[in-house]
């Protein structure tokens, strides 16, 4: 597989994972962007699957963002549990809070 073919394949995997997340989580609003500092769609789908399977009562994460939203929605669909996200930047904490309230 060439480098270009590998890049295209990797991007396709991310698109499939994002589509699966939307199908499985049925969010009421679009998820934030999943590039840059955010978790990639395949990672987000993996952690959502683990949380759905294990069903923890509390998830503690360091840093907030799209993973917080995905995990919170996963627990909401299970009917129990909560996510505590430690965020050092007030700006990002507010963005995440707003995103959670709009979902």
C-alpha cells in the first residue's frame, strides 16, 4: 500500500467511525470537530463502546471536549453514571459546558 493509499484508507476509517458514532449515540446536535486536539472518531467510538459495556457510575477524565460529550451521552443512553472532567482552561470548560447543555 502506498503512502497515499494508506492516508485515504485511514481517512475512510475515521469517516466510518464518525458515522457509526452518530448512529449509536443519536445526538440531538452535531458533535464538535474531531480534529486537532480532539479525540479521533475511532478513539471516541472505542471509549464509548467501553463505557457502554462496563457501565461505570463515574468517569474521571483529564481535559474536556468532544470526549466529554461522547462519554456523557453514552452514560445518558445507559440511564446512569456521570462524567467528571478536569479542565484547567476556563475557556474550554465553558465551551464544553455549553455543548453539553445543547445536547
